[in-house]
């Protein structure tokens, strides 16, 4: 490889990282999600702003084809494997059992209602999504439904931490409920990709979808088993040789890459493997704060995450592909599907009305994972650029509105019920 593409790659990554860090810092000062600033940095560097002001400079620094472009995309995807691993680590799957009725009712209702409404939206106005064949309509509808069903675990964790509720019963319930959303969203994502690979004409059937769900559940079980074994190895290794942090980081990194390779080989998506692997590890609070996990977390969030979200702004002209009606419909349907359903689930679980509305607003935040889902759909050709823009706007808007509305709802809340359904995960 000549020096020129490599030099260009280094310049690209440096500029993207600087813009991402500055944008993220500014948004944190404004008490907004850092991902918003990182995305804005990408929009400025991409065709939306720099491409309109100085198209030759923009095309020269960020070419859409060639060795430098291919290398950049590979580095970005590589980094996101570790981010998805860290997202999985934030999820305590055992919390669903510990939090009983509330977590399950919030998670299930808050997932199924927006899923159904998202699918219905595509069938109601297919022209907005530029769909023609019947099979394509089903694939797009399923993907939009999965994007609507998603809740942002990392964003929600950050908001709860800022409100001092992350270790509270309410925080435990919310974090447990997001597990259901995440598993449903990524399972449906697998079904969508399998349908794209296997469906010809109108051969999409309930049997085909069912077999694909069984297949992904098999992958879930295998990855969870690997994670469970690894967690025991890492835990004992830490007890006997606590100073060997680099070795444990190396082992976890190797398994992140292997689970990603397995997921990609099965035509799911590379991101799903590390995500499930992180869930399977479920480290205790003390283990999660150990240098083993903290080392991966700091580098992922400090370097890879800003670069990734800046890169998303480079792919699309957000002005040229902004369709107001589509953006409005996606945002309204997402909120109408998620907030009342999560509220109802919380009420069924025994929460008071005020806290239940807070749960609804919290579950409504799509955040970084919503943007990642949208980008995967665009990358795989499931959705077009206007739909991608609409999903990104929806993910950012729901995340921005979550924190202040949750704060108002939780400011004067009634005590949670003390039954088995309100046990704190990890407490």
C-alpha cells in the first residue's frame, strides 16, 4: 500500500476525533447527549456543510471510494465492536427476574406497541419509504418496527446517573426493561438480514421468519455460554493474578473479535456478537470497575465512539434528504407507540402515575443504539437516505427530551412498591 492512502487515513481519523471530542464536550456543557455533538461534527465535515461550502476540499479529505475510504470504514467498524461490547456489559439480564412484573410489563408493552405501530406506518404510507415489491415492504416494515421498539440503554444509564437514580429501584427497573427492547430489536434485525439474503419474490412466510428467530436464539445461547465461561475465567484470573490486567484485556478483546466474526459469518451483523458477549459476562459492580473492563471502556468511549458518530454525518446530506412529513411521522409514531405503552406497563407493575410517565419518557430515548440501528439499515440497503435521516432525527430528539421530562416526573414521586417485583437489581 502506498503512503498516500495511509497518510490520508490518519488525517481523516485525527480530524474526525477532534471534531467529535469538541462537539461532545459542548453538548455535555449544555447537558445534552454527547452523541448529538459528535453527529453535528460529522454533519459539518460531511456533504451537508463542508460539501456545500467547499466540495473539492470535502471530497479530497473524505473520498467516498478508494483505499483510504475502505480503510476508514474498517477502522470505524472495528472500534464499534468494542463499543457494542461495552453496551452489553451495561445490561444486567438477571435484573429482569429480580425486578419481576414491573420490568417485564414495561419491557414487553414498551417493545410490542411501537413495533406494531412502526410496521403499520410502513404499510399505511409505503410511498414515503420508496417501496415497491411486497417482500421488500415486509422487510422494511420489520426494520422500522425494530427501530421504533429500541430503547437506548447507554443514554438511559447516563440520565439515571445524572438524576441519582441509577442505583435506585426505579433505575434498576428501567435498566432491566431495556434488556427486552435490545434483544427484540437485534433479533428482528437478524430476521431482516436473513430475509434479504433468502427471500425471492413473495416467498416470505411465517415459517421462514420463525426458523430465523430460532436460529438467532441458538446463536444467543452459544454466545451466552461462551460469555459465562469467560466470566468465570476472568474472575478467577483477577483473584489469583490481579496485576495481569493487560492479559485479561487481550483475552476479552480476542473473544470480542471472534464473536463478531461468528455473527458476521452467520449473516447477522458483526455488532450483535460483542453485544451478546457483553451481556453474558454480567460482571459484578466491583468487577465492572476493575481496570480490565475500565481499560476497554475508556479507550472505546474516548476514541472509537466519537469517530464512529462523526462518521455517520459524513454519509448523508441531511438537508437534501430531509423530508419533513417523513421525519414528523416517524417521530410522532415512535413517541405514541413507546411512551403510553411503557406507562401502562409501569402502572400494571404497581408504579404511581407520575413515576410511570417518567418511565415512559425514559424508555422513549433511542439514543446511540437507535442511530447505530439506522446506520446498519442504510449500510445493508434496507432503508434509503431520507428514512435514515428520519430515524436519526427521531433517535436524537427522543434522547434530548428524555432527561428534562424524566427529571420533572421523578422530582416528587411516590415510593415504589416493596413486593418482589420491585427488588433492586444488583442491590
